[in-house]
């Protein structure tokens, strides 16, 4: 299932199979792989991704790093570390920073397309309704003033997440 809202697209599927310039990895601070999207991206990209990530020395929450995509269809992986949700005032600030920093790296590297998962909304426990609003609002604000990336995909792994993103995008783009 796929829907388009201008430069933003929604896709129900597997982010490791998407052909874009960069996929975003919802990583942990070590950048050395883990569960969920992080583990799937590392497995699909192969061991060279782990080697490159080791050399980066980690990443702070809310920040992002870029690597090659190796065996992924994407040319690059942008690793970002989302907050573990605790309902603190800085949780939304850090989550928005993940999207903004990833988009900034894409722009700096001249990337035309980028695919995001629902950062922090899996094992990190961020409520999908709030997380989707932060994701969409941050991306829309960035796209308003930047020509790159030309295309932003939200690749969602469940029907529920797809529905929540679609309903919010329908409201804000109507």
C-alpha cells in the first residue's frame, strides 16, 4: 500500500527493500546494531555496515550519522538515535531533532530521496499518534525551505502505523 502527499509518501512495507538514496536507521547510541529496524538494516546491509559504524564512535540521542548502504538497495544509511519515551519535556525535542538532522545530512550529501521508519515508536515506546505528528510536522517544515530531498517516504511496518500517518497527513494537507 502506498499513498502520496506531495513530496511526502507513505509506504506499508519493509524499509530494507526500498530503493532510495538513503534509508534512516532508528539506531541505538552505539550504532552497532540492535533489534527492530536497526537489526533488520544491519542484517540486510551486511557486515561492512557494522565495520563502518564502529569507526564512527557512536551517536548522541537526537543526532545523526551517515554511512554507505552496502548490500541495501539504498546508497546510504542515515543512522539517528531517537529518545526512549518517558513523557519528558525533551522527548519531542529530541525526536524532532532526529528527523531534522537526518534531512540536513541528506541535503548536505545532495540526496534526492530518503525513507524514514517511525523513529522511537517501536521498542523505544513513543506513542505512534504523537510520534507521527512530530515526524510529519518536522519533515513538512524542512521541505518548506529546502529543495532537497525531493522525496520523503515514511515506510511503516504495520497497518496501524500506516493508518495513523495517513489520517494525520490527510488532515494537514487538506
